[in-house]
C-alpha cells in the first residue's frame, strides 16, 4: 500500500496535483493508509511476533507453486486482501478471491459479500475498491477526513448467523502515555456490541463517530436518530450508528454496551 512516484527524463516535469491521475492516486493511497493505520500497525506487530510475512502474494506463502489465478492477489496481514494492478487496465478487471469469505471495502451501502475462491468483474480500479476484508473481522478506522479526532468501528459479521460471538482485542498507543487495550465483542444471541476496556477508561481520546455492522440479521422498523438500516437481500442488513448525528458521546477506550436491534444503549 506504499505509493510510488515515477520520474521521467522529460523536458518538463509534470506537477502532481489532484487533477492529474498520478497525483490523485498518490493522495488516495496515502488517505487509505491513514484510514487503516490502526489495523496496519497491529497487523505488522503480529507478523513480527509470529515471524510470518506482513505482505505476501496469495498462495506464495504456503505453496511453492504460484497459482496463476492469484498472481495479482496480495495479503496484508491475515485479514486484508488487495488485488494489485500492475498496469492501467483497458476495461473491467476480473478479481479472483482467495480462500475464506470476504467483504469489499466501502461504506454502509457499498460493501459487498464475496465467497472465497470465486471471481467477479469490477469496473472500479482505485485502491479503495480493491481492498477486501475477511468475514468475522472487527476493524477500527481513523475518521480523520470527515471527523478529525474520531474513529469508525467496522464489523463484518459471518454470513451464516452463529451463536458464537465475534470478538477482537485492540491495542492503542496514547501519545506521551502508554499502550492501552480494549476488547470489542459482537453477540448475535444478545444482539449487542460490548466494549470492555482493560485498564482505566480514557474518555478524552478515540471518540467514536460511527459503528458500521455488515450483514446484521435483524431490522428495526423504527430506528432511533442516527441509526440507518440498509437492506442487502436474503434478510440481511448493513446497520450504521452515527453518533455525530445522534449527538451521543461514545469512546473506544471505555466500557459500555450497545443494543443493536432495539437501539437501547446501556
């Protein structure tokens, strides 16, 4: 996900701006890296501790023979799949998904579900549209562009509803302070999202702007302010809790519970 600049031996050097493709691509790549910086930092530390590669070509890590269907596929850590474009395509591209089940990157109305080892065509070739997140993952994104000082919590639920909760531990470094950790758990049985900070609560940083839950199995016909349900078919919904709109103060490094279906925060 590192942006590259290619300089040519030309009489005049083209200045990269947002109006020029190269400049726009570089800015988009940097924005993607900043948005996903919490996950990238965590994935890198996990890779360093395990001795496994942080970035590797799909099937290259486990198999000596490269599967041509995956020659453009790159894993970033264990939970992000990236379809790398080595040259500008002339038309739609065909993306081959790796084993496992995946969601495309995007907002509450954009993310699509893709079973593993299937192919699909895409006309969008920007880096934002070429990232895929593993099913059952929970991610914390930096909402620096729309809401500076805030984070977005994004949850990708398994397509098949299971009573087994989805959970993830996170570690964050507070500038000039220390490492702090919290655990986020999503339960389909209780229909809740629980935040359990493992040290003293810190309610002056990592304020949550939105929680986005992909493929939830229950809809609320009369949602509270700031809550949106987007139908995705097969009785599935993408749910977004917008705390900027509702005016609620919710923090990542605090202990609290959100009732997803009845919108009853405790």
